[in-house]
C-alpha cells in the first residue's frame, strides 16, 4: 500500500490520511506512550491498511505485543 499499489486488486488508486485532522487509532506501547498511525485506502476495492508513523520508536512494540508465528518459526 505504501508504494501506491493495492496488494489486493493492484489498483494505483491508493490514498493516505497523511496529516488529516480526524481520529485515528494509536498503538499503545507503554504508560503514556503510543505510536501514531496513518491509514491507506484503495479507492477501487476498499482495502485498508494501518501503519505506524515512521520515526517513532518501534522497538517497544516487541515488549508489548506477541510476534505472529510464520512457517519459518516452526
């Protein structure tokens, strides 16, 4: 999505709420500490993805959340 192409339908009609003044979820990583997010939306199929804003300390995510297992983790 961040590349401007929808991974579901391959459309290039992808938009981002970058800088929009509305409610958006935050990822809580500690007491009074959270990561801001951006929403990417495909105008063609409606698929959406949320991303943590780059530049934040993503290392704290590992402390708060569990890693999703992949086939190579077996």
